[in-house]
C-alpha cells in the first residue's frame, strides 16, 4: 500500500508557561480519537502522484483469537411471515371495530346527554393516551433490547479485529446504557478514569467488562439461582394443573429481571421477544449445553427422582430454568464473556437440588 | 570432543540449577523475569518504573491482581545473592525524579533485585505452604553483554570470519578503516607479540565503539565486554581481536593466532558462559525490550543489524512450554513479550505501526519461540511516559503530535532544543507496510526526539502517591506476572 510520508516537524511551545500552552493544544482526552483511517493530502507538497484521499482499511483481523458472537436463530422470522400477515390483518380489523364501536358509543352518549358525552370523550382520550404511552414504552423497550445485541456484536468485532472504532462505539453504547444508574456509578467512574490511558481497543473492552459486568454478573447469577430454586420447589408442591402456569410466570419474571439488570428494561412485548430469542438461542446451542456435565444432571435427577417423582420433576424444571436464565444472560449481556468465566449449568446444580430448609431460608435475604 | 563435553557439563549445570529451583520454589515460589534488551533499550528505566509502580500502587488498570485488590503488600526483599550487587533502585528513581531529572546512566555492571508480592492466593498450597507470597527476581545488566551469548556457539575462527566479513560492508567499512589497516600489517602465524595484540585490541575496541554512535546505531558488536568491560578492563581476557586466518589452518604453537584463540576461548568460558548460566539459563518469563525508534532514526542498516542481532541473541535462550520434566531439566521461559520501548515518542495512533515494525524485527525469534510452545505478545510500551499527546493544525492538515521537553542538544529540522522549553513534535509517519523500515525507503523521513523524564512530585505529601505515567506497563505486568497471582 502506498503511503504518504510527512516530514518530521517541531512546534515550539510558549516558553513562559509551558504547562498552559500545552494544555491549550492538547486534544480533548475524554473521547480518545479512533485510529486514523483516512488520510488527507496536505496542500503544501511538491507535485507528485497522490494516493486516493480516502483509504478504506479492510478489517482484517490479526492473529488475535476470534471471539464468537452469540449464536442467534435467524430462521424464526422467515417461518412466521404468513402468521405475521394474519395477525396484523386481524389486529387491523379489530382496531377498526374498536374505533367504530367507540365512535358509536360516544355518539350514543352525546345523543342521550351532552354531559355524558363529554365524560365519555374524556375517558376515551385517557384510554388512547395510555395506549400510546404503553406502545411508546414497548417500542423503547424493544429498542433497548436490540441495542444490547448490537453492543455485543460491536464488542466482539472490537476484540477480534482490535478495531478502535468498534471499541469506541461499544464504550459509548455502554455509557448510554448505564450512565443513569446509581448501582453502576462506581464502575462508570472507574471506566472514565481509564479513558485517558493509552491502551489497545481490545484491552479497553476487557477493562469495561471487568469494571461494569462483574457486579451485574454476580447479581444475574443470584437471580437465576433464586428462580431455579423457586421453580423446583413450586413444581414439587404446587397442584399438577397449576404448576405449568406458575413455572412459566416465574421464567418470564426471571427474563424480565435479567434484561432489566443488564440495561434492557423490556416491557411485555420486550419480554415476549426475549423469550422467543431465548428459545431460538437454546435451539441453536442446545447440543452444546447438553454436553455440559450432563452425566451429573442425570445422576442428580435419578437420585432425587427415586426419592419422589415430584421432586425429580422439580429438579428437571429447575435445571431447565437455569438453562433459560443462562441463555438470557448470554443475550442480554452487552459484552461477550472475555475476562470473566461464563457461569455454567453446574454452578446452579447445587441450588436446584437443595430443597427444603435451605431453600426457604436462603430465599428471603436475597429478595 | 571438547565441545561435546562442555555441552554435557553445561546441561548438567542447568539440570542441577533446575532441581534447586524446584526445591526452593515449593516453599518460596520465585518468578525469574529476564529483562532482555540490547544497550540503551531501556532496561534500567523499565525495571525502575515497574518496581516503582508496584511499590506505589500506580495506575495499572489492566493489572487485574492489583485493581481487584488481591495484592496486599509489595516490598523489596534484602538482596538474596551474596556475590551480586543490588539493583540501585533508589538512585535510579532519584535520577528520574530529582531536581535535574534525567534518564539513568547506562548500566556498567550486573545487579539484581528481589521484589516480594504478598497476595490473596486461592490455591491450597500457595496459601499454606508458600505463605501467599511470590518473589520476583529481576536482574539488570549492560545490554552489550547480551551480544556475547551467540559467541558460545562460535569458535574463534568462525567469529573472526564473521566479524571480518561484516566490516567489509558499509557503513562499517569506513569506521573499521584504522583497525583493518593494522590487521593487514601482521601475520597470524608470526610469533605472539603482546604489544601488537594490545594495539589490535585497542583499535578493534575503538571500531566497535564508533559503530554505536547515534547516527549509525548498529547492534551487532560482540564481544560486549570490550564496550562495557565492568571490572575486567585491561585484563588479558579482553585483549584479543579477530585475525584474517584461513579456516583450514591450525594455529601453530606460540603464534599470534594461537594466543588470540586461547584468549577468545577463555573469554567465552570464563565470562560469557558464567554470565549466561548464572542468570539467563532458567528464566520463567522474558521481556525483550527493543529500541525500534533509535534504529529507525539511524536508518535501514541499523534496523537490519538490530534484527539479526536479536535473532542471534534470542536463539540462545531456552523458551517454550514447560512440562513435568522441566522441573528436572530446568525451566523454560513460557511467556515472552516483545516490547517496543519508548512508545511515548510517537502518537498513540501510530502504535499499531510501531508494533508491526517490531514484529518484523523479531520475526525469526518469535517464530522459534512460538514453535517451542511459548506464549507470545507484542506491544508498544513506555515504562515512563515523558510526553503528552496533542494535535497541531497547520496548513490545512492535522498533525498528531507529542509534547514534552526535549533533552538538551536534541535536534529536529534545524532546530536545537535547550532542555528547558516544551515543544510539540511531529516525528513523521511510520509506514503502513513495516518492510519499508528495512528497504531503505524511509531514509530521512522519521526523526524521534528524546524527551526528559516527566515531572512528578518528588517531595512532600503528594510524592508518596505520585507514580510515573506509562503506556501499557499494566498490560506488560499482567502478561508477565498476572497468572501467578490468580
């Protein structure tokens, strides 16, 4: 590749106040500039063939180990195309019907009594306003959830290609996600402290993971362990007809808690979407997770199952819940696991099979 | 025959040392860090800064053990070896922080330092048997001596031939003029004459010294003690020189050739081998400091010379993954960091390119170590960062500069600095393609100016917590020591 050499130069700074003079020229350190990707030719040069003013460097990765982005299932969207049309058409019809019904109601009210009509209109306005607020909130929730995913992809790129721009994008995303949170203030302060140091983009991401993700990971593990334990107890003691609904509700709560913890704050739709993503994630990584100390699961299940069929079911549901939780953690965590160990299913095994006295006692202080 | 025998003896020496290390390592684990670098590559500053940062709890975000609070205490241990001087840490720090702050003088003798790190160990053995302590042994030595290591594998005849062949080429040829003229005046087969030997050694030493000057900055200059004799100055061990001899010819008894050969052999067996086997044969970690920027200042010849010098020197070290047998046969360096020092002399946006040039320079050494199974990293570092970064807009273009106080007498573009005024320097663009550094297309395009050490408070309350600014020293520490503090 041709390069465009620039001669070495010296710029003498004011002799009287070297400190001040320099600080005026010093570039703002808060946001380290991304490495030069483009080069502009200077004007005061002797005539010669100049390279194109913009050189796009390909993002060829060096010999850094590649960090795999989290596997996502892309087949889901395509399969539901007709279903989506059906649902949206039906929803359209329903909303038209609702609009018509509401208009008629208001008209009827006005026909009967003007005061009633105004009250009805007011209530309808409130209904619309609330619906709008909910929709906006859901949209924001979905966007936040999506942002977690894109941040994760950026971080993976920054690590594997040592790409300064991707690292900068990741860090500004992280700042946007966590800046308002009181529990992250210490981590953010640490991170801000390090922005001035010169380091490699990949190291910046690793540092961010250590400063920001560690407390969140601990909390996420606690949430998963708690839910898994609760699910196994519920399965064991709840009446057979109810337990599926209860376990499902517990799982959805866990997903929501996890997403909120990592900065997603999803609404109902967001939680549903996350549940779908988790299902897809589990479908993709299922084989992988199966090999993860499956023997110990079977043994654990066999022992408990022999003691009581209900307890055995409880253990299985608990393990499943832990697995769902781990998948959700993978999806919601804005950074891939780099310096920290990814918690495995075996970390929660003990929680799941520990019934009775321990479970109830330990459950409380964590809430 | 004799080389085979000495090989066996040396291996036995290594194995004996290995067993001793293993035994002492059980109760007081020691990490031997080999700070490897040719002269003026910044070994002394690196060691001082590293120790200073650890002792004062410097800002080392990437050094996980420190930031996670797993390190309880770091202190300097009394010197463990009776016959090796202590690394004069206090004086070096004083030089860096004192009123007339300057970089430490070049090292003239070997010295050693033992640093003890008390940490929260997680292992059962580490916690109970080893008292959660890790000793870090670092030695400092004149970089010139390192150039002697390849001599262990060369006979006098081979060395003479190589040295003479090198001196036939520019830029060495003009520098070696006097010595070559004297060389022609005597016959290797003539009876030994001490006065002639003295003269030859003196001229040869002068030639080596002239090759080191800033504008030439060559690296391959063995024997290293000629340049930095330590306490051997004037002894017969340092009184020999290469001769123009026929490789087939055996040295006749009493001839000049025989005398020179005897002294060369004595030099290798009494100076080089003890230096290597006592200090470098059993390293746990190695950091190779390379002053790429000075070589770039001097031009393509200097870079090429640096490349082959490093390849030769690093070929002598035992590197690679350790196995259970390493405990018996001596350990190998299992992590090697190639560091381009003085990275503060250019803007951080060029550090990638600097690392690429370094990777090219150490290419062969790196391949060899990687093949042996060692973990490798390449980084641009500055143990003590003397500059700040700035951008200067001039004539419609933005120049990424570094600002600091250049050392008195440094020159750039016709301007000479006085060592007092601060200046912003644009040192030129490093090439995208590192091969430009050795193909000569960069001549005169780059100029890296040396700066005075940064000003940090040396007295008063602020001094206790004042640490040197640095570039990637934390990453270096994490790579070299981090895993042993887990």
